[in-house]
C-alpha cells in the first residue's frame, strides 16, 4: 500500500510540482492551499507524512503544527518555508516538526528527507508494536518474570525450567500478584472446570513450583493463606 503524503502549500505551482514528483515516486498525495483546509483534510483522512508550509493564508503553518501536535505525535511533519531565519527553524522544531527545509530546495534533497522521516516512523511503529505485544504477554513481579509466548521464566535473572502445568500455575499467580486465590480458583483456571480429581493436586504443584523459584531465596514469593489458598507477594 502506497504511503500517503499531505501537501499544505499556498503556492499552487509549487504544490503541483511536489504532487507530480511524489506521485512519480509512488506516493499518494493530497493538497490543501490554506492552513485551515489543510488541518481539515489532515483530520478527515489518514496520512503518513505532512509537508507543511509556514506562510499560509487563514491559518499559519505554525498554528496548524500546534493543532496537529496537540493530539498526535507520530505523523512526521516537514516544514517548508521561504525564510531561513534561525528563529523560524527553532520554533518549528520546538513545536514538534520532524525536519525543516528552506525554499528554494532541490527536489532530491526533499525526497531524501521524506524517505528518512518515513523510515524513522516505520521503525517507531515496529518498536511500539513489539512493546505492545510485550506488555500483553510479559508479566513481572518482584524479580520474577514470565513471557507467555516464549514461555521463558526468570527469577532474579536466572532461568527457571518449569513443566507445562507448573508454568500455567505460576502464570496464574503472577497475573494476580498480592491477590489471595482459593484452591478452587486455581484448580478451575489451571486444571479446568471439568477436573474431578483430588483438590490436593494444587498443594502438590505449589510445592513443586516453590522448590524451583523459592529454593535458596531469603524472600520466598508464594505464600500460604491458611484455610483459603495461596498468594504471590513479597514478605
């Protein structure tokens, strides 16, 4: 799917040249000739990058940038201007512009800067996706960490080898730290509602897991709550 670039530029000839060059490079484009129209178009559609002129009618490029960054930070914005004063550059960058190019510019330089900005955006999206997945499948408490997908278990940085049942039992406790879980809750979650065996199996497997994660530790994590069940918490 082609990446989409919004051009907000009041000089129609420049806007048209940019559009032709970008579409020749395989991008999809949209054009707005005023700041207000550009902001409306930006909000109505999805864009991968914005080329934003500073000197715009009705609403300046600086004001457009402020309003974009008030709600969204991931879309790259490249500022275009006929001015080369340092204050303009600093202001644009401080407000969240990703790059700045002064007119007149060589189209190849602009294309190169667009490619850099899009690559950086893509990398950030990949990192965010990985982080999101990690947040979903990664669980950690008091030096104990588990990853549901890789089934990696670490206690204070040391790998722990668990059987599938031991893994599911410890994972259930780790998902509910400091929460007292009854034997029935653990049995239903780890062994299933259709399990009709001895409920003492919970105590047996708790002992197995304790031997692996708490052995030799001066701060055992799995605590017994007499007459109720178990809780994962620091003493």
